[in-house]
């Protein structure tokens, strides 16, 4: 449930234009060994996002 809420908030901020950077730039998991998502390093929406 928490991941769903995170993704909804990310989509809202993206749609409203409140964020113009990629999530991977400020994510704790922004390492090839930790993040296996194909969107990396240009993800704008990610359920696994954790701020540094």
C-alpha cells in the first residue's frame, strides 16, 4: 500500500511540473548492484525510490 501511495505522489508531482530532475540522481539505490530497474538512471517514477 505504501508503494502505491509513493508512486501516486511521484506521478502527481511529475504531472504538475514540480520536478524536472530524475529520481535516480537523489536515490540511495542508485548503484548498478542495488537497482536492477530498466528505467535507471533516468527514472521519473519509481516505487523503490529512497531519498539519500
